[in-house]
C-alpha cells in the first residue's frame, strides 16, 4: 500500500507541476466561507479551520458561546463531526492525513497541555516529548509521522518529530532565540510532507518570526515575506508544506494586520486576503494549510473581531 501511495505521489506531482495554480489569474480563485455548528458569534469566538486532506475533508477547531474550543472534522460534502479527548477542557485539532487520522493538543483540568492522536475510528492516544511542559502536535503525514513543538521548563520551544512507534526526535532552527517565548515552532497542519520535509517558524532574540524549511536530511533553510513587520510579535508564520514543497502561511505587517501567502516550490511568494477580512490591528487573513491541489484553508477576523473560515480554491 505504501509503495502504491509513493507511485501515486510521483504521478500527482508531475500532473500538478504541469498545471501549477500560480499560472492562473487571481480572479479564477474561488473562496468559500463556513462556520462550525455550535460556534459562538462573539468577539474571539467562531470557527478556525486548519487544513484539507487530499479528499477535501477539513479539520480544525471552534470556540463555542462560552469561548471553549472543541475539535471538528468537516467532510467534503460539508457535514461536521465535533470531538474532544477524554479529560479535555480545551481541544485544538491541527492535523488531518489522507487516512482520516487527526492530531492536535488538549488542555487537562490542571492546565497542562498534551499532544493527541485520533485514529480514523475515533480512538485517542495522548503523548508528550521528554521535558515538555506543554506539547503542541502540529500534523501527521500518511505514514503516521507527527510533527509539532513543545515548551521546556524555561519556556523555550523546540520542534519535534514522532514516528508511529512513539519515538520522538527534537530539533532547533538556526537563529532561534533561547529566551522564554522564543525558540523553534513546528506549526499547525502539514508541517511535514510525505517525504519528511518540515516547515515552521522560529522566534529570534528580538521576538520577530521567520520561516524555515527543514529538508529530510536535516538541512534547514530560512525565509521571510516582503511586507512582513520587523518588530516584536510580527513577521511570518508558515503553516504547511505540500508534497510539491509549496508553503502557505500568513504574515503580520507593520500595522499588525495579517495577510495570507503562498510560497511556491521555487521560492516565489504570492500574497492574498480573504473577502470580509478586517484591516485593523489583530484582524486580517490567517492562512494555515493546503493540500497538493493548492486548495488552501484558513480563517479571517472581521472588523468585529469574529472568526470565519475560508477555503481558497485554485
């Protein structure tokens, strides 16, 4: 089965490169918005989708009317399944592979956060790297490898990879700061692709965010987006790397407004905004995932501070 998947990946790669969406005019991109059932409509509430798999299913989380987050799975037909691991007081679902497995993290009643893996049948497994005080599980590929990051006792973040047998490898990006709130973040959906490439961001000593790509051999390349702010809390947040090495994400400009971007396999970057996105500080477009067809999901914050999901179709 895995050999067949690799052959299909090679075929899809050749097909997709022949019809790369960047060649299409912006006017041909269609954006669909949606909200999860039970999502609140107040400021700081609403729906945050993270990304689609190859079949068009979307995982994410929503904040209810009490501002409590819960995980959801949206089928390609638009139906929703909501879920929470046992003992969870807050659930954040970040990753969905083509087999239907989901990963993310949850808070327990003591305020500790743990990574989780939800099987396609709905069974949950919790895990934490050694030394973690809070684990964020970003995503898993179709081979069951999970990427994410964790915070140590000093508040510094480190990236990790978890293989299907449960073994965990940790790493840090060059230039990552070593103070509390700094370090390496292996973030959100599809942080790794089928070949083992990883994307994420790191926070430098000045608390500015920068993107990185970690190749399967461990080599790390850093990058930035033109227009990204250069002050503390600004910069870029790469969210995903597809099998073709395309990277969607978002950046925060000098006015603290967020905008989506897509970095193609050659390193060229296209930026965009969802219709209805606010233009004030803390508002804007937050892009977070793409499948190999470059269907991109994310959310936007409107002028009233409410979250809404979007799907950008190539």
